[in-house]
C-alpha cells in the first residue's frame, strides 16, 4: 500500500526510512476500507461478495515469498540443520513430558502411558512430514498459515491462524506455570507453594502465578534481541537438559520396581487414547521450527534433517522417560504437578530431585524461548497479509527480529499464565493443534493433486469427492469412539470406507505437482493417515474443551467478518493491480523504477 502508517522518506539509495516504533491509526488499519466511515459502511455491505472471493481465492508460492518485503527489513539467514534440531528438541521437550506424563499416568492411562506417547508420536511424525514439504517449498515465517493460504484459501487459513496463535499462547502459559511448580520443588517446597489463591475468581482460574509472568517477560526480551542468540542459548540449555534426561533414565531405572507396572493398562484402551490426545501437547513445539524456514541458510537440506531428526529423537526419549517414571512409583501415587522430582524423593534419592528440577527448568526455558520465537513469526506473516494489523509485521533493522509481534504475544501468554490451570490449558491446546495438523495434511493432498489451470474438471471433482469421504469417514470413526464405550461394529464400516477412499485417490486421480526439492513419501497414504489419526484423537477430548474451542472460533469469525476480511481483501486486490501494472509495463519495455510498486 502507499502507506503503512509510519513516516517515510526516500533516502539517496532509493530505500525507505521509517520510524523505529510508531502507533498511528494507519499502522493498524491502513486499508482503503477503513479510510472513512463511509468506506467502512460500503465494505460491510460488500461482505458476502468479499467473503466468497476470499474463500475461493488461493495465494501462490511466489506471493507468500514476496510478502516478506512488507516487513520493512528481512530476517537474517543464520540457521543450519544443526540449529533446527536443537530448536526442535528445545521446543518440544518441556512441560509435556515433565508434567503431563504424571497427570495422564495418574488419571487416564497408568503405566500404559508409554503407549499413549507412541500413538501421539506417530501422529506427530506424520504431521512433521507434511510440514517439512511445505517448509522446503515455501520457506517463509508463516508456517502452516502460509501453507493453508496457498492450498485452502484465505478464509480457512485465517481460522487456522487464530487457532495457531491460541495454540502458542496456551502452550507458553502452560509451560510457564509448570516452570513455577518445578522451581518450587527445586527450593524444597510443595509444587503449589508460589501460587496465590483468590477465592473470588472462578474455579480453574483462581490460582494466580506471578512467577510465570516474570519468566514470560524475561523470555520475551531474549527472543527480541537476536534469533541466533536465542539459538545459542537454546543450544546450551538443551544440551544440559539432555544430560539431565539421561540422568533421570539411568538413576530412575536403578530404583525401578517391576511391580509398579502391574496393572499395565488399568484404564484399558480408551484410557490410552484419551491420554494420547492430551499428550499431543508434548509434541506441539515442532511446528515452531517450520516458522524459522525464512531464516534457514539451505531450506532444502536443513529443514528435513532438523524437523524429522528432532521428532524421532524426542519420541524415543519420551517413551524412555514414561517407562522410567511408572517403574519408580505406582501410577496412583505419581504427583500430577512435578512428577519426576517427587518420584525421586519417594525412592529415597532426595538429592536427585534437585537435579531433576533444575533440568526440567532448563528444558521448559528452552520451550518458552522457542515458542516465543515461533509465535512471533506466525503473527508477523499473518499481519503481512493484513488479516491482522500490519504493525505486527514490522521487523527491527538492528536485531532482525519482529519486535512488536514478539512483545504482544508474550504479553498475551503472561496474562493467560497468571490465571489458568494446566489441565484446562492442555485439553484446549490439543484441540487447536490436532485441528491445524489435520488441515496441513489435507492441504498437502490438495497441493499434490490439484493445480489451477492444469488439473481437469473431472480430476478436480474426483479429488473433492475422495477428500470429503476421507474426512467424513474419519469424523465418523472419531464420533463413534467418543459415543460408544464398548462397541466395535461401527469401525467395521468407517475404517474400510476411509481405506477405499484413499485407494480411490491413489488410483483414479493423477498427481498434478511433484515437489522440487523434498517430498513426503507414500502420498496419499501418509497424509490420509495423518488426517484420520488427528481426527480420531480429537474424539478423545472432553466436551468442555470443545465448547471453549467453539467460543474462540466464533470470536475469530466475528473479527474476520468486521475487520480481517476487508483488510486482507483490499491488500490482495492492490497486490493484484500492482503485479498487473508491472507485467504490462515490463512487456512494453518501460523501466521498472517508474512502475507503481506492488508492495503493500
């Protein structure tokens, strides 16, 4: 656009110099629809037409890459596959294993919690493959938002984007509260020592955690200063963390008792899958690594190694830790807030609880740091499309980081961390994550089997039918699982339908596009299985969490219809006009410097 709400002047080099920090109206609503009340009224009248346009319109890979120019400065390409592996492990190995393992073993799965980790790990690994292909092909900071925008359109991408941001805020808040619990055990207090109970607040939101707020603020400052610096700090913290994990496994197994593994699955198969749905929380951090593709030196090599390598290592360590915990204590006695520290204390290794608590704190610090880096980059790319105010997309010239986005997301995380209990956060987080991972797998199938202008109408229609059947059969399987406690006949219907739909997609619909650098193997089987597993795990989450998820989605719809839709519509149309002018002028041999810029 002609202005982004900041003072501009052309310097001698032809560039644009802007104020470092500005908060004018045009920083937040610079689009034509918001120039006056009359313009806004006209935009609201056109809402149905604009909504249809945004639903059916797809972005292009090139457009997502060009959107980087709207951040005033580029992010620095400083990361390698080695950085990504450590970022991946730093993002994932944190509150999930150190708190939710105890919570789910105690309440849902018993010692069979290790199988819950296997199920959620397989689901996460399938999603990692889908993410990796997109991250290599479209190396931008937008992560899954950019991928969905290209293949499923602006509207679906925005709904996913809102849940992505919710996912990161909730994950950060949950980890920050867990940090406080382990900090208390490190000082030899009960895990809830530093929580302040306020009886006037609702249950589940009445235990205030001011230490979690302070941790969020410190992490925010580190994330703002430097991405490479964050990588180095994460690298050191994760190395220490890995050593502590091996310490837990070795010392814990020395004090193990196989009697504690009986009964192995006290809550049966349903408990295993119910725990698996919640334990997906333990894997959510890896998608933050995909947002760093824009800062990766060689995306085609570094991203596959970084994402897949970190996920395989993490899943293996999770299973070993889950086995160790359940061998040390009967599942009924496992502490739900600081399980590993209390477990060592229970077997007489009082000194070891301090090492465990310190290691857990380092691990959760890494999770918070990578989460702060990742969530800011999501918001940066979303705001480049103007679905969110473009003020969030500004990248600081000196640090090469999105300062505004980092600060705002960290503040939101701190506020949620202050009030909300872990069990409420973990269930809601799992819904958002599973929903987004399912959409990314669906988008990958669309990417492989449909290219506008090349795929025939007949093949497009077959693709739509098979995808709808895959989704419907997966939803039916999850619904039957959620409603039928002991039935099995429904699976004999829904699972074969899913299988036949996947076979039909594989046999009857030809590939329309092949990956340029790195591709997911076994398409359509792997993405289709990812869709089915993610939806199935959703069927194991409690009703209250779905109500909260629905309320948040309704809020997103209201915001989109009144603001995001019109801002992104104006931005997209100006981009199209600008690109058209450039093509016309270039074709006539006119000097490009005289052509109106398409940068918005």
